[in-house]
C-alpha cells in the first residue's frame, strides 16, 4: 500500500483502538491545550492519600540543552499509583527519566520520602537512586538479555547488591512468587512469549526490593490477555506489597482504570489532574484519549 503524506503525524486515537475520525498529533496537542486547567498545589495535594511520598517540585528538565518539562509539579502518596497520559511528545517518559536520572534537570527538585524524612534525590545517579532511594525503572519492551537464561536475567537485576549470593536469594523469592517464570528459569529469555518477557522485566526490577516503581508503557506490544496479566501483577505489587507506582501508558483507558491518580500532560506541562475514575468520566479526556 502506498504511504500517504503525513502518515507519521496521524493517529487513530488513544486507548483501546481506532476511532472513526483520524486526527493529527498536532491537533490533539491543540485540543488538549484548549481544555487545560489552572491546577493549584492544593488540588494536587487533594489527590494524595496522606503525605506526598514522591514530589517533583517545579521541575524543568530535558535532554542536552533542550527543555521538555517546564516548571512541572507532581505529587503521589506512598502505596498510590499515578498514570501519565497525553499526546506524543508531551513529556510523559521524560518525567520518568527525570526521576531516575536519565536526563538533565535544569531547575527544581525530586523529593522522595514521608514527612520530615523527605530526601532530595535530584542529583543522585540512577545506580544511587536504585540502591539508596529504592527507585526502580521498568523500561519499555526489549530490555531483557535474550541470550541469557531467565535466571541469569534476574541475577542481573541484583547487580548492585553487595554479594552475588544476595541477588540469587532475591531471585529465588521472585521464582516463589511467579511459578510461570520458575518453570522457565533455565530457558534463554529470548524464547519467552511477550507476556513472559514483560513479567521478567518487572520481576528483574523487584530483585532490589524497591519502594517506587517507574513503569514505562507496560502494555506495549502485548496481546490483550497478556495486558490483563501485567496489570494484575502491578495491582498486586501496589496493593499486596505496598509499592508506589508512577506509570506512562499509551492505552489511556487501561492506565486510568488501574491508577488512583491521572495526569494529562501537554507540551511538557500539566493540563489536567484528577482521580483515575474522574478522568475516565471526563468527556473531553474521553474524546481525545479514550476512543470517544
């Protein structure tokens, strides 16, 4: 089929599939900016259960000298989940990168902790954020080592532990929790199904026993049955193990159904913030990101 002009700039909606009208990314940005709200710190505080555990304070961040996030504030409570949605280029993954130390922070702070124990982790390296601050980043698909076994991939998740034996013990705990992986522990990771690979990526991050999980596009490239499985795992990690989760999810409907809090971003700024179910019920959000 001959490619039509500007196909790369056209989308068929966000959420669970195509919508009748196909609009450009630029038009989604324009319409999102049109419905953007003035959001106060008090409103963000109102979405948090208890004291904020993760705070991005007036953050300006990006890559090289380019600013992607502009004076952005984010707050989420301990054991809560936050889903970031928005058009392509809105800065969603840039937020995760800024928290974990993958980009440049020009202004503002990243704080983690409760009450008077909040810690400024802005300038820590990714290794320090994982080992000292309990922050783990679960990358998008294809971050496993396909030539290594499932077991060896899990050991790699504990590379910052003081002794290899500690990583092996942590891997055994993961196998106890997920028999699906245990049955494939000696198999090369490259032969796993898409859902099993995603489970391995999540599990590898758990070897260091983090408190905060940064999850980038958990449903990307997965069949619907595996998408449900992944979100069930994340639900258990939040509600069963008390993890705090900040997620970027292109499937906005699935992400907002899962999350306690939802943020809509546009052009590196916060456009709308609310409880996940409130954003699901918002007709403007639905028209732009949920397939109508």
